[in-house]
């Protein structure tokens, strides 16, 4: 990393250590979520995905636009949670404040969101390529080792070797659009995503702009 890429950071507090311990405990636990009894009818979900979602998220959830995430292969529980956060609760501000997504999700019932999430989770995982190939190796170092000098933990602890994540709380990021990943990391750092005590809101402020961009390029090429 260039010297100019480094920002002033504080060493992780006890809250970060406690949050990381909780995340690591998840690694040793079976994925939560109720088992499906029989295959659900996803024909309506496929129609919605093709007629509505594909405009931004690509055919079958394979995004070709850097600003929009791929949904293909994403964990169903995680996708369902994000849809509910975009829709929000009447009279309250959505946890994820996005006018377009709020309008899209508004007419959907909970079971319809669940089936849409299941549809995308059954699609082949996303494949992408880094935009800046020279940042892949620096990104690999951060992803696998973090930055101990600044208290930054390794991304692999929660997002796993191939970026497959851990259901239902840690999303699949392997093959995700690098532009989108960098944008979300910056949102976690500035408080536009999450809230006090959320694991990512504690970790990402320890990352420099250069580290964010490098990690985003690395995960884009994970398969």
C-alpha cells in the first residue's frame, strides 16, 4: 500500500474482540434456518426475477453492472433479511434506506420475498473479474491476514476461503462486483449501513481507502 492510502485508525476495542469471538463461534455451529419440506414452487419468483430484478441484477442474478450486486448463489436467508430491511416497517425508517429498492419490495408479502430469495440462491454463483488486477495481491493479503499492525482482522474468518460466507449472517462475496463491494464497505465505514455494535461497523473503520479497494478487487475474482 502507498503511504497516502493509510488513514489514522484506533486499535480494536473490547467490543470488537467480543464481536469477533461471536462470529468465530458461528463457524463451529450449523447454519440456522428451517429445513425446506419439499421443493417450493418458484415459478412466480422466476417470473419476478426475469421481469423486475434482471434490469439491475442481471439475468438469473448475474449482474453485469458494477453498481449493482449479483444475487445468484447468495444465501437465501441473507437475501430474505436484506429484502425485509429494504421494505421496512410501516411508520419506521427502513434499516437499508434505498428509495428504489423500497419501492420495488413494497408490494411483496413475506412469503413472496422468501421464494424470491430461494430462487436466486439456487442459481449458479456469480462470477466476476477485478477491474484493477494490480490490486488483487494486496487484497489477498488483507483478506487472508488482515492488518495486525492496525488491529484489522482477516476477512476470511467470516467470509470463508472462496468468499462463500456463512449462512445466514455472513453473505457470499466471492465473484461479487468490485465496485459494489467497495461501495458497501465505505457505507459500513461511514455509518450508512448497519448500526452501533454491528460487526462490520466495528471492523471497516480500521480499513484505509486503499485496503477497501484492494479487498474489493480480490473478492471479485474468487470462484
